[in-house]
């Protein structure tokens, strides 16, 4: 599985790569900080959370773009309804 988060971003937030994160979380070493793992504060956990948030945002963007590309259905102008209503409207 490719690592989609740029290396510069991982370094900026001091996060490990995808494969290292998966390995650590599935086979934690004996000296790992259990409290960090339990509360989702370990860098490996944060790294996978970032990956999931990125995937979610990208999928939402794709849905939005598809909706925008579809456009709205054409509705009738309603001129006949307007012509019938306006003569009886006291405000006009």
C-alpha cells in the first residue's frame, strides 16, 4: 500500500510512515507507551487518523464535484401562474 501523505508533512508533524505505523499498532514492542496507545496519542495512531481524515475529505470532495457537475433540473418558468396571481395581489 503506498504512503499518500508527503514526507515533508510527516516530518513537520513528527509522524511515522504508514507501514511503520501499521506494524507498531499491530505488533507493539514491549517498551511502547501503553497510555499513549490507549488514548490515541501515539504518533502511529495519529498517523493513521490523519490518513483516514484525508481519505474522508477526498471522498467528500469527489461527491461534491459530482453533484456540481450534474447541475439542477430545469423547472418550468411559471409565467402562467405568475400572470394569474399578480392581478389579484394588492401589493403590486
